[in-house]
């Protein structure tokens, strides 16, 4: 059975989040470097096929900077990713829920 365009679009969104989280988790970050890292993550993920937009907000005020920096984890990021595939627009987000960085599909529309 072949995936529908809608299913393929949702799969593509999952690929973007998998790459984003597993490529950048553990990156050293400080309040001063957070804006630069946000842009680097956005630019990297937007290079992937079918990615329409990415928005990364590193919650710099939550970082533990006892040693001058912290390691980037899901608890310090709010992310949205939009994927366009064969007329389907998938909107997704990542935010903390019950102590876990939950990545979810928010909306799927077909054009």
C-alpha cells in the first residue's frame, strides 16, 4: 500500500524533527550564542526537501549558565516546522509536555 500525499507530508515533518533534535541536542549554548544557534538550526533544517519554514526559539533565560554555558536540550527549545508536499501543508511544533520534548502535528491542510 502506497502512502497518501498527506501521510508522506507528515512523515517528512517527522524527518525534519528527527534531524533537528538529534543533530543539535548537546550543543553548547549560552544566552549570548542562542540567537546565532537558532539561525544555524533554522538554516540547516530548511535545506531539507519540502521544508517550507522553521522557527527555533531557544529559551535562553532558562539555561543553567553556572559554568558559562549549558547543553541544548528539548527543555530549552520551542520549535515550529512547516512542510509542503504535493499540495499538503503540515504544521508541527515541539514543546515540553510532562517533562518531555513532544513533537506533534498541529494541522494538515490540502490545497
